[in-house]
C-alpha cells in the first residue's frame, strides 16, 4: 500500500517487515583489501618460479663430478655455484627429486647449488679434483685418445652477476606500503571511522547520529518513571513540533532550547531518548566530546555542519549530551590562552543557536550534571529558554521507577515496590536499576526460581557497603575494637532525637570498611542546627567508645572525622549557623572562585573559622562521651553480642535499650531494612 501524506497531522508511514533486523549481507571493508595486498606481497617473496633447486655439500658435488654427470657450472655473484645435470643423466633414480618442475615439465636447471666460502678456495678445490679425474682416466692412453678424454671430462664454468630485482623492489615497496596503510588507518580513525564521516579529510563533518522515520527509537514516555515534572516540560516541546499552529496562532514562538540539569543517573539521557521516540521528527544525537578534536578549527566546523544538516531536516531536535565538555565558561581556566580551541567551538555553537542567522524549527536539547560551570551566554534566554531540573527521586517516584524495572523480573509476590522504595533513600534511577539487576544475580547464584525480599536487601547492602570479605583475617583484638566502635555509633544514634534511625550493625568487612552501621535517613529538604549537631555527635560515637572502653583510640575513625569536619566547616562558612561568625556565607554558587588563589575572607576570619570548627567538633565529642558513660552496660552487651553474631538488628537495640524515646516518622515505624551505612576505614 502506497503511503500519501495528506496533512501535518497525518500518521507516519508503516514500517517495513524487516524493521529493526540486522542485514545479513556482507559489507566491504578496506581492511580486507589491506589483508589481500599483504598476502600477495608475502607470496611473491616466497614463490619459486623456477624448478626445484637443492643445496648439496662438497662430497655430493664431488660424486657428481666423478660420475661425469655435470654439464656446466654457473658461479653467481662469487657466492654460489649453480650445477646443471646432463639431460641424459636425469633419468638416473638419484636425480628423481630434481627431474621435473611444476605441471610435469622437465627441469632444465639449475638442479643443484653449492655454497662455498670464497671463490679462490672453490676454484682450487675444483682444479685439484679435475686433475685427479683426468690423471685417472688418461693413464696408459695414447696422445689422441688422451686429448679426447680430456675434452669429455672438461666442465664449462661461467661466472654471472645477477641481481634479485623482485627482492629489492619488495624491500622498497613493503615498508612504504606499510607506512601508507598505517597512515590511512590513523586518518580514518581521526576522521570518525568508516562510513560517510570516516573519509580521510572529513574531520569537519558532524558525528551526530540521525534518528528519523526509518530508524525510530523504541523508548517512549511510558518507559520514563519518577520524572513527572520534567516529563511535562519535554512533552510540551514534543507538542510544539506536532502542533505548532496551536501556539503560533496566539503569537507565541516555539522555544529554541531546553537544558536538562541534574545529578548523574537521574534519567536525563533516558528522557531525551523518550523525546526521540515520541516526537516523530528527525532527531540528531551526539555528545559534547564529539566536537573536541586535536586539529584547530575542527570543533567549530562540526558545529556548522551539524546545524546545516538540522536546517535541512527542520523541524527537528538536536540533543547534545554532556554539553559541559564544550560549554564551560570562557576565561575560567588561567592555563589556556584566549585562542583556546574549546572556546572557538563554544563561540560557534552560541552563534548557531542564536546569532544573526535564523534556525527556525531546530530545537536544541542538552544534558549536563555540571550546570554551574556553563557559560552564562549559553544559558541565556533565546538559546536555552528552559532549564529542566531532573532531581533524585523521592519515595513515590522511586516506587514508580521500581515498577518499571520489576517488569522483566520474576519476583516473589510479597515484594512490593513501596517496600523497596523505602529501603533506597537517595538512590537515583540508575542505582535502582542496578539494585534490581544485582538482586536477580544474587537469586540466580543461590539457584532460586524467583527473586525474594532478602535478595533485594542483600543487593542494597552489596551496592551501598560493597562485597562481604569474610575471608579477610582480623585479629581478636581488632575484632573487639571494631565491635566497640560500631556499638558506640549505634548507642549514641539511638539516644539522640535527630540522629538517623539505626537499622543494622555489622563487623563483617565490606569493601574497604572493617565494620559498618546502616541507618535510614529521614528524607528532608532542610536541616536545622540541632539536627546537624545530633548527626555529628552520632558520627563521633565510634571514636568516643574506643577511648572510654578500650583506653586508646585508633585510625579506624578516619571517615568519621572527615565527615564531621566538613559538616562543621559548612555550618560556619556556608550556612551561617554559627553564632560567633553570624549570618555570613562564603559560598560561591557561580564557581568563579574555583581558580582563585585567595580566600574570600581575611586571615583573622580564617582563624575564627578554624577555632569555631574545632569547638563544635570537640563539644560534639564530649557530648558523645557523656551519652556512652551513661549507658556503659548497654554498650558492653551490644559489643559482646556483635562479637558473637557479627550482625545485629534494630530488635537487638530495642531489647537492650528499650524503645527509642522519640517519635519517629511513618517510614521508620515499619521497621525497614538497611540501606545507608556509616563507613569506617582502617589506614594500612
């Protein structure tokens, strides 16, 4: 059936039956041509166009001379003697191997070759041998008969200077050919590989992958879960392209670009794939690094070629992933000059997006997780009219994402998406996909037919804490120290109102950590001063426990000290939560101070900040020690139980200390399983 387009809203043409299937037809590759040429050269080197020639020694040569079988000797280049056997003597069985050459023809010679050391020694030995034979054959003969015998015994010896033109020619041709092949290969690789953009001098051609009606993307908005606000924004862009008259009738203009901003793994590229699958217009996809090349001017040339192709296909969408590769703010790096190649590429991109010329019908989509370093000219309205925030999913969004990734899995009916979402606070969409895959692998490793709840919990532990290392040897003293360290964390967090609720404590090594405590953090957007101080106090509980119960501290609190130092520094210099410093923040959200050599405050202020950081940390440490001293019996019981079982849960804490004296959120009341750990590392 022939497809005829009847209007702007007409459906796309039907796809062919073999759509999406790979063609089985062999493709011609230049590498096969290179291989054939190499094989031909090697064959020419080893091919023998004459008959069979065998090497012989002096004794064999001497026998041939004594039997009078040699017709002539040709000395080639004073190096080798080529021996020709008389035609009538070739019938002898001793010459059977050299009698014939290829295709059954008679071998006319040379039949043998004798390699001598020097020409003088060969002439001398041959002369001595000839005299012996002549003396033997002419003894007792008359003069006339003697002359006849001497004539019959004589052997024609002729010198010849010969050059191996084939070998010399190949000696020149092969190195040159190898050099040319390597050069062609390098040029093809630098030009983008085989295909349209892979020719030798096509450096300036765009590397964008085109998706149109003949190569549609299968991802749709139904495959994107947990990004409802971002989906609304990009779906509106798709609607612009499908029904432009709806918006232009009111005098509006179609947005020129949208920038997807968010942490890694949140689904920015997946959202762009959904746009490509839904838009039903030509879609160009490429990465920011595709513009970067070692040759000057190549990046700008590729930008021009990209927009040239896009204008020809308009209306269309151009998607640039990781645009920060070329969009970094100009002049930020003091080590490069003003004529930086990356800046030239960015200048050309700015001009193409909104310059003197017009790009009607070309919409730019871009994605980055480093929007703070992008050039301000790139972010202005008219280039990227919209910035779409793609943040980490909340509880309900994680549940929706689990619904998508659960579809291909065989899961126990007791495992719900809501339960899994509660175990994964702070997880991105990519992390959730990894959890589902790890759970399937763990279940398969245990020879299960379905994936159970424990498999998902083990997968979360594996991703957050690392692989269990039960084979790692830990001495009894170290094991006791780790048990008291983790017991200190658990006890202090249990007694503080704003500390994260404890879920599980283990002294089994995982990854680099010798022990770990899992918590379920409250999902809040803001933190108060009291909440931060409680978290710092719980973090320092491990070191405080070592000092109280073991009498000395160790290097195991490295990660704890790093975290509390950063928290205290943020309280003083960023969030304005310190009374002495007041409501001041030295945080620069523009990133302009990244390459500065001076601090935004004086030396006196720096001393105050250092003093306040030290005071906050020491006060939190003393508070942890007070809590542990008040519950020494419980800490001892918890440590002993840890050394016996290696793993304890929330129920053990309730048995030793009783219920927490603070009301907890709805998520905590359901006794969730572990997800977030506090990692202590031991410095070797």
